[in-house]
């Protein structure tokens, strides 16, 4: 007798799992937010250059965290670095 992982589950769980695979979109990956000091370290630029390039549309904009606190999505910074390398 063939025994798979899904055959060990009750029938309603198997049906639900198959339906979820067809209907549920792929979950959005949660990105890490990084602060200015780490952005500066990763890209090798100073604060004033980062903010000037943001104003010129040459650098990703940060996410407002509240008050004056901002952070950048790690994937945005990684993408920006990748475009510079390639």
C-alpha cells in the first residue's frame, strides 16, 4: 500500500491543502528594514549623498516609521546595489 504524507491526513485536510495551493497567492516575503547607518555601510555613501540622490530619483526612498524615523527596505537597497554592479 502506497502511503504519502497527504494520505495520512483526514480527507478534509487534504482537500483544504489542495484548494489552498490553487487559490492562495504566494505569500509576500517580509523584508527587513534597515536604518541609515547600515544603508551607508552597505552602499559606501555618506548621508548627504544618499539624500541628494533620493531627491534626484537616483536612490530608493525610505519608509516613514513615525516622527522623523525612517528606514529602507533591505530588498530595495540590495536591488539598487545589484543595478550598480551589473
